[in-house]
C-alpha cells in the first residue's frame, strides 16, 4: 500500500506537534520541581571552559577549572597565581559572558581559589 505525499506530511506534522508537546511537558515538570535552576547552574560549570578559552585563550582554560556553583557563586580553581590575578580583573566580563550564554542571571559572582 502506497502512502501519498499528503500522508507523509501529516505524519511529520503529527510527530513534530507531539515532540513539542512532550518538550513543553518536560519543561513544566522541571519548573514545578525546581530543577530548572539547578540544570542552568550545572550548565555554567559545563560551559566554563569554552567561555574562558574564548575570552582569554587556551592557556587560561588549561589553568582553570569550574568546580561548583552555589547560590550564584561559581567556584573556580586556578593553577597559578598569575592567572588568578588576571582573572580577578576579568571577572565582570566572564560573568556577563556566562550569563549571556545561559540566558539568565545565574552566575552572580566568581570565587577564585
């Protein structure tokens, strides 16, 4: 039995609508449980390396590691005092870059250790 072109489009539209509905349901569930904020915080840890590399280069990304975020404060371990000193001046810019990528004001401060 052959399907017509209109059947194929209808199937695709149905799947797209179902996928959008499922995505919306998942987002609503995460919001209701309070997980959305935690997921965004975790994303800050994940994107740190690319943000620092884009801003200050590969050497900076090798010299730093975001380890945790709590109450909007991102903890970053820095391997050398020289990098810690430089990052202290770059902190406002890095916070802005992180929050822009995250799409929210998730990172309020960076603590260098």
